[in-house]
C-alpha cells in the first residue's frame, strides 16, 4: 500500500505541475500529453525504458520535461535537429521553469552542451603559430572581414562563443578559429582555459537539472565508452526515429586527401626533416591515388556502392600514410620538454589531427566482417561504417539508465518492433544476443511501448490522395504523368504546396516542368538547391502564402508551416533507400543471407518512417486543412502498400482526382475570401 500511495502522490504532483506548465505557455490540457507524462513518471520511478509515439500536436516536450523535473532527476535530452534544441532551450524551458519553480518550491536549472567544435577556440584564435586552417583562410582576402567580425565578437564580455550565436561567417573562417575534441589540450593546461567557451558551457551543463544535447555527441560517447557529457539519471531521446542513423553517421570513419594533407601540413613545424617530408609525400601520393580512383568510379558502375575489399591502387598509399603518421606521433610523444602552454596546445592540435588520420587508416586496413566500406566520388572520400550499432547501444546505453525514446513516428505498420530493434531494445527474438545484465544495470528488454495518438482529427482535417492511374516511378525521376498531376494539383491549390522528392533529379525535373505550366499563374516557385540551409527556405515559403517549395530529403522532417501557406503536401515516390546506399544495402543483404527478407526488415521500415514524416508536414494545428498526394501508384497496387498506409496519420483516403482538386479549389477560395474581408 505504501508504494501505491507514493505512486499516486507522484502522479498527482506530475498532473499539477503539467497544468502549471501548460498554462505558462498558453496551452490547453491534452489527453495524450497527460498519458505520456504519467508513463514517463512511471518509467523514471521504476527504472524501466519507455518508447512512446506522440503524434503532432501532443506537446511531447512538456510531457517528458515536467515529470523529469518533478522527480528531481538529472536528465539528458538528446535531439536530432538544431531546431528542436533551440525550441527546448530558448522557448519551452524559459517559459515553464518559473511556473514549475512555484509548484515544486525549488530552483530549476538547465543548459545546452555541444561538441567542442561548436565553440570558438581562444587559444587557436590568438595563436601566432602557423596553422593550415589559418593559412588557407589568409589566401582568400575576402575572408578577412569575416575573421575580424568573429574576433571582435569573441572578445566581447558575456558572449557564449557558440557558433549558433556568432556572426554568420564563412565555414573556412570558423575552421580557422575552432578545433575538434581530439585536438583540444584541455582547459587545465591551456593558457585560455579559464576563459574557454566550451569548458564554461560544459561546467554549466554539469550542474544543471536538464541538459540538452544532440544525438551525435551522445552516440560518440556510447560507442567510445568515454564520458564527454554530464552524468545523468535518465536519457530522453527525442526524434528517436533518427537515433540509429545519427549514431551510424557519428562513428563512420572518413579518409580524404585534404584531411591527410592538412595533418601532414600541421606536423611540419614539430617534426622537421625526413619524417615530415615522408608524411607530406605519403599525403600527396594518397591524394593522387584517390583522385585517380575517383575518375575510375565515374565510368565503372561496378565500383559504385559497397566495396568488399580495399581497392588495390589505394591499399599501398593508405598503408604509407598510416606508417608515416605513426612515426610522426612517436616523435611528438617523445618530446616532453615543452612547458609553454601555447606550444603545448599547438602540439595537441597537431597530435589530435595526426592521430585521427592514423587511427582511421588503421581501421580501414583492418576492415572486418561487421563493417561496410565505400568510396564517395563527389568528395573523393573513403568511408568505413559499422553494419549495425544496435548491440553497442544496448550494452553501453540501455543497461546504464532509463531511456525514454519518443517521436511522432516510431511505429511501422502499427508496431514498434522495427524501431525497438534499431535502438537496441532486446526483444524476444534477440534474447540470446542480449547483454549480461549485472546488479544495478537495467534490463534492455524491460521496455514499455505506448502510442498516445494525436489531438488532431486527421480523417476530417485532411485527405490522402492515392492516384492509381499513374505509372510506377522509374530511375529517371518522376514520370511526365506524375509531373502533370502535380501541376494540376498545385493549380487547384493556388500554390500553397510543399512538394517532397526522394532525389535531386526529381527536384530538378519538377522545377523545369512547373516553371512552364505555372508560368502565367501568380505562384512563386522556391526550389531547394544542394547546400541550401533549410530554415531560410521554409521561412520564405511560410511568408508567401501562394508559393510552392520543392525539395528533397532534408525537407521531409522538421518543417512546421501551419495555416494557409501549406494545404497540399505532394510526395513523388515511396522513399525506399537507394539501391546503391552502401550501409542500407549491406544490412538488407545480411538479413537475406540469414533467410529473412531484407526488403521487409530494412527497406520497408525506413520507407514507412520517412513517408509518415513527410505526410506529417500537412496537419500542424487544430485549424489546418488540406491534402497529401502520393504520386506513386505502388502504394495501392503492391501488397506492401498496406504496411506503409498503416504507418501514416489516418487521413481520409481517396483515388478520385476530381474530389481532391475540387476540395483544394474550395480551400484556396476560402483563404482568398478571408483576405478580401
């Protein structure tokens, strides 16, 4: 009875605090939010894991922040996107903390922590020593103004040193004034340690009740088993559907000619003579070999995708780079007479850069069965990634503290299993692969799965248009019929369209077609180009109510444009992984080899989650209305279509183009009428 009473009292306090937080942001109570908050509170109390799907509009950030703060637990919140990190630290927490402090009668602290490379390095900025990053910058005189602006800002009292708060400068200027974690000598030794922006941010985060960070930093800590983030009682993975991919990206090794040349150039000052010359020559030979191989890849399609072994023309150059880097490191390590703090910091940068090259080259040369190697021709880069990260996540994350994994899209075909396996939860069929759970550890199979739905009435707020008459998409981008259909839908909607494509080829084909067929209409076409930042594009789209925005994968998630600017979301095709995606194809092949279906276990879950994310761009508020159009007939003609449809918001479905276009015309007309009135 005592425990039940404590649980009841805890839940009462969570509801009271949640009411105060919701009122503080001017919101209203939501059943799904309350259900999620209670589930989070129970998970933290009982120390079990929780996967919770919370649809758009639930208010999931409050649903995990409030119970964590009521508990008094130190919580690490890891997100995938910068937009959500900013929302939490700049909007949500500042608004709810004063209200919660009154309810809980104690001070509440929070902070954000990013990697060292996100902060200005004062030692590097003020160093007189030659540095390849700085020298490269000085070769471009137009960058001097950017450098002065950054220096002037960094010297102002009270600034954060954070790249997101800094003046907008060329990436080369930033590189010349920042460094990686491996190149940092540490605040204890550095002459600027007491002023170090990264150290100050980390110290603040270490004592905070809530620390907001990103998936990448958490992933690096987990894989390396080396603490770089503050200690915590629990971890909250927001945007959890991205965590496996972010972890894979974080631990993927990369070897390029410019990176090797940079390390060799940095080492010249500290290893004069034959060793330095040998490293520079090895870097030059490697660069030439990579460029030559890159030319072959362009013309020999058999070399594209996953490599089962190191290409013969690259193996010897990689081995020479590794050997030269090792000799440089031995010489640097042997010289311990240096006491000047600037020289120590400079040598730490050199040692870090050379160590990274040495380690990456060694890992590629020792490539094992559970790894995937490929050559990326655009940037002439060799990549090495683990085939799977779920076992590492299971052993190094899920046994250590309760994990709350949440997202608007965690289910595939109404089930959590696919995402649970990706994150590393030990399901029944993985029991023999599970870790040995020691005393005090958490069992990775002890996970609750919960779908709290969404407050939106999708069936009455939106339509899902599934045209059966369109041909199946091919490899050459959208068909003429699909582009024609898209143009007619946009015309009916009066613009107001977010068009999502699975490839750049699709974006470019749509741009060309639509500029012809919409030329005489007052519709502005905003087209994403390679390298474009998402934020400004979305802002332009939101501010021009009759514009359309065409883009690829980065626009499928995180775009939040409620209201009249977006009443049509068009998707060109089911976003299955590309056949030449090295990691995804290798994972699918492994499942096939074990007697399963790589398509259903690997490709289908990825497509289902992406499709759910893309569809979720339409209904963003209680007042939103509109249409999602999927211009890929396979979703209704293939057996797997039902799995995809069951993973999406339950919009009202139709294949009748007349009904859809008439609905869009009426909706467009209603917005025009509002403007006139």
